């Protein structure tokens, strides 16, 4: 039997910062988020996609 609590996801500093940026303004662009967390727009988009795939966002 599996539950959602069985799956733990560890977020690094950058992923946590991305989540915080999106919590502040969910319509913020990838470029704006990337600038705030020190990533390129492409890298930010990829991180957000991974967070979505993991069910975090």
C-alpha cells in the first residue's frame, strides 16, 4: 500500500527559490524567475517542468 507521504522529494536551494518566486507571483516569467535565482530562462523552465512532474507545483 502506497500513499503520498511515502514519496518524499528533496528540493535544493534553487528549486526552493523557484517555488518561493512562484508563490509570490504565479504569473512571473521564466526569465524573471531565472534572474532572481541565478539561472537562464531555459534552465528555469526545465526546473519548473520537473517540479510540475513531481507534483510539487
